[in-house]
């Protein structure tokens, strides 16, 4: 998709336009060359010339020195350094400055954090978010990580085998996923069950045992999606749903509890629950409004990888 937008690939059908300028229209026979599209392209591997300095890499794209761009992305002090002397985050900034040196009308980012470790990834992502807000430049980002897309994008489109299955704000994807693939991509717990209608919605008997109530009316085989932070721990003796603890770890001021079938993000103080040990049994509860009922898609198992743009 990025290569088609950039003009490096010619689609068999469709239309690509930016504002009032049409770059491709199969029906009308329009195909504007890549050189005329004014697109800034940041590839996954950054594609920097190892024998050129930071300043020279940026100069190559813009045909002139751009100390203003180096300053803008915070690498002016590295102007004479070579790519092999830079950290992953610094190399990404050079690649971004080089993409901007073309004075593009559109910025394309291909897995911009794929080469970074977890700690650097979060820092660079936050810095890139600030830069993009400052630039106010239309940007198309491709990533497999919902966290990255949610931190950077105003809208997320989920592609499944070349088909756009949902296009919405990040919060909408979390709240109302269009299908199981979208739910799994956002990190939701996805399980199979059988629904039975009741006046307030439905009850869902899960395949692995236990029962959940949903405010959505449904009947027959379904899949349900619940976000990890929407689940609460409860006394297993009085719970309609129980599970076994696999692991517990601290993360970002809370706890991530992995169970046999679920993952929970919680804080013990909020629930007042005693110490949790691996192998112990816990009860679970969740508001019926947070149990999303999705029709199963036999051709798309939960957790299948998808692109996010």
C-alpha cells in the first residue's frame, strides 16, 4: 500500500488522491510518477548511506544543506557523525529529516520502530508523536503494534488480507471492534462460547467452562472480547467464572496477571484482593456492557497478524 501511494507500484484498480490532486486513477488512466508526488518515505531499515555524514544524508534528499531540519528533529549536534556512530533512535531521526528534506506533502512511515529495543521504542515513539504534531503533515503509518498506532494515529485502519475491515479512532476500535481480528489486535481477551438470549441481553457459556453476561442480545455460537483492564478479580467461591494464575508481573504502576484463558491488568489496592500466587484459582467479574459479542469467523483464528495504517 505504501509503495502504491508513493508511486513505486501501479495498482490494477482504484484511485489515489491527496487533496484535490489525483495521483492515480485506473479508470481514467492517470498515473503520476513517484518523482512528481512529493512524498517523504521512511523505510523500515531507514536506508541511510553509511559512507555519508548525517548532514550529507539529509543533503542528498533535499539537494541542499538543511541545518534547520537537523535542529527541528534534535540532531544538529550530530551533523558530522556517520550512521554507524548513532543509536537506533538517532538513526530514525536522520531518516525522518531526510524524508522531510524533499518538502513532502505526505509522509509515509513503514514500521518505524521495528529496529528498536523496547525501552528505546517507547521513547522514540513519544518523540515522533511530538514531531508529527508540530509538522501538521498528513502521515500514513504501517505497523503491527496497536500501541504504536494508538499513540501516533488519529484514525486506524485494520487490513485483513488486503481488505479494510475497520477504520476508526483508536478508542472506537477498543470500544467496538468490528470483528475478532480487530479485537485481538487491540489486545483484548477473545474466547469462544455459546450465547442464550435473556431480557437484559444474553448469557454466554464459555467453551472452557464458566459464564459471562453481556448487554448484547445474541443466540448460538459466538466469540466474546473483553479488554484486560475491564476484568476484575473476585472471590472464586462465589464467581460464575474462575481461572488459574499462570504468572504475575508488575508493569507501569499496576499488575499484569496472566491466567490460563485471560490476561488482566489491575491494581491490587483497587480490588483489595490478597496476594496472588502462580497456580492459584481466582474468580473474575466484568460489567455486561464490557463483554462484546462477536460472530465467529472460522477462516480467521484469533491472534492472526494484521497490518495497521
